[in-house]
C-alpha cells in the first residue's frame, strides 16, 4: 500500500503555498522518497541525499531564501504524515506509527541537512564568483563613497544586516594578506562555523585583512576574537604563514556609518598598539581611549612631554635609560623590584635612576600628584617616539 500520486501532488502544492510560493519543483522526488523510506523502514541512502544538496544549490542560485526552502520541506512532511499508510492503519497496528515517525523524522533531518549544505555552499560560491562586486562593496562600505540606502540593500547579498550593531577588526601581519591566500578562507570558516550562518564579511584591503561581523553583545565579539586569534596562532609554516600579526578592533556601531567608524577605530588601535609596543596581539579601541585623547592635540602633547621630561636629555647616557626605567616602573605598579627584574638591573640601579628623574625634572615619582604628571608625560613620549623623533 502506498500514497496515490494525486495525493502527493496535492501535498506538494499545499506545502509550496505554506512556504510563500517556493516552486514545487524544488521538492524533487522528496515525497515519494519519504513514503518509500517509511514503508521500507530505512533511512534515505547517502547517494540519494546528494540530489537534495543539488536542489539546495539550485534554490540558492534562483534566489530562494533558505528559510522558505526549509519551510517547503517541513510543511510537506507534516502534510504528508496523515496520508502515510502506517498512520492510516494506526488502529490496527499502533506500533507502526511509532516506527513511521522515527523513520520520517530521521529522513527529514537528513534531507534538510543536505539542502542546507548545498544552499550554503552555493551561496558562498556565488559570492566568491562575484569578487569584483565584493571588492567594490567593501571599499564603498569602509570609505563611504556610496549612498547609505544602496549600501544597506547590497549588504544583504553578502550576509550582513546592517540594521543591527556590527564591529570591524583589522589584522596586519608581516606578510600582506590578499583574497587568494588560503589563510583568508581558513579565517572565514573559523568565524562562520560549519553551518555558515554567522553574519560576517572577510576581505583583504591594502594588504591587511578586514573582518566585519555582527556584534549584538560582548559574547559575540569575544567569540569572533577567540576564533580569529586561535586560527592565526595555529597558522605557522607553509604557505599560510603570515609571521608576526596584530589585530585591532573597533567599537560596535549600527548601520554603514557605524561600521565605517569601527573600521577607523580598528586601524587607529593597530597604530597605537604598534607605537606603544603593547604585549598583547589584540588591541581594542575601547581600551585605548586615553591614548587617543592624548593624541588629539599633538602640539600640546609635545609641549607637555618636552617641558616635563626635556631635562632628562642632560643625564649621562641620555634620556632613554631613565625613560625606560620610568616606563617599567609604572607598568609594574610602582614596584622597583619587579621593574628591576624586567629590566635585568639591580633594585639599587632602578631606585638610583628614579632619583635622577626626580632631581632632573623636579617631580617625585613617589608623590601622587607628581606621579600622574610623569605618567602622562611618559605615555606621551611613547606615543610621539620622544626623544628620538625630536632629535
């Protein structure tokens, strides 16, 4: 006993209506295959599942939404259920309903997974085949050379919904990035995951790698940073190696302007991290706001540094040893012993140098008010590459 063809056709038409008008042809032979699987009590063979991956590919190329495609198949399942022979014979053989349900759910799960895989692979292939459009979009998005409405419309084709908060990360490495690099694809997969449903865009720009991703909360940001960092740390040797790398992250923003602002902040974070020689390879703009504020008026900052630390130039050996000692002392929380270990000096040498700073500048590192002035001046010196740049 089987399900009549006219009943299968009616189920297919109703499922197409449920899904908003997805073509019935995209079901292929799913209904007949499902009836056969339930009747035989066996899952759909892997060889047949490839046909549904192809249907997923076809749907993506026709512009059908994945949600609508899955709705078509799942609607077909629940509409077919009461027409199955095992269900109609439930009064005489109730155990058959249980078996039919298990087989049907298993088959539907396999087919939906194959559909989604084919759909996502096709969508990614379509995007990759349109590199010119992709390059134009990322340039327009980050430089603001296109209208906002147009950008919002185009962004959906690249998996981005700019109506929500997004953040930008910029990665710089010893070896420049390009879109053909195997590492770029690896980094993209690390963010998107196996399902490929995480909204993110990865592209190279001016030898750096730009990652624009949805950032609804801190957990989402930490997830992306963790994936990117882990992948970059594992990429050692071979043609994927990029050498020493550093990542700058901007704060999340909404819309094209928000992404553009985040991209600018990410670039500034990279520059500051390099100039300050920060130990962590990941630099977030939110953690560097004080440095950005200091650099907002370079003339005033240079005046502050020179007036506060200029006298250090007269010390034997110049300003650099005293400035390095002051920097390590601040970094160690005012602990002379810890600073001495990091500088490979004796504690006595560190305290002597701090005393020389006090004598030459008139500011005592141990006095709270003076410590603040010295610390700001020392940070400014690092930002301006003083005294080397002023020599």
